[in-house]
């Protein structure tokens, strides 16, 4: 799993922060995984995040924490693509 995180950081030029918290899924306990991308130019928390994505295990019908983390990285990667597209279209 660490290799996936390191590769994501290298490809996207960012530092990752991973958070986990409890969540509610239709009255049942669930786990939320949030992936937050930060600039490499500063310490985490010194600048606003570049992008973030949050998924829940049960909400996405995943079976494992690793699956949720990989899914969060896919969603975060899509957010990076959306940001890049809006910059191209807007500028």
C-alpha cells in the first residue's frame, strides 16, 4: 500500500495526508477514508490543501480498508484532473 501512496505523490507532485474517521451508513457504523493532497512546497497544514476526496467502506460497497484507500486515490486523481481542466478552460 505504501508503494501506491508514494507513486501517487510522485505522479501528482504532492504530499498525501490520510485520515480515517467513523461514519454512519443508514444507521450502521462505517469507516470514512479521506485522502488530502498538499503542496510539497510547505509543511502539511501551512497552506490550504490542493484537493481532497472522502469515501466510506460500506457506502462504496468495498470490502476492505485497502480498497477504500485505493478508491479514495482514484477519486482524488479525478479531482486533480477536474482542477487541471478548469485551469486550461479558464486561463
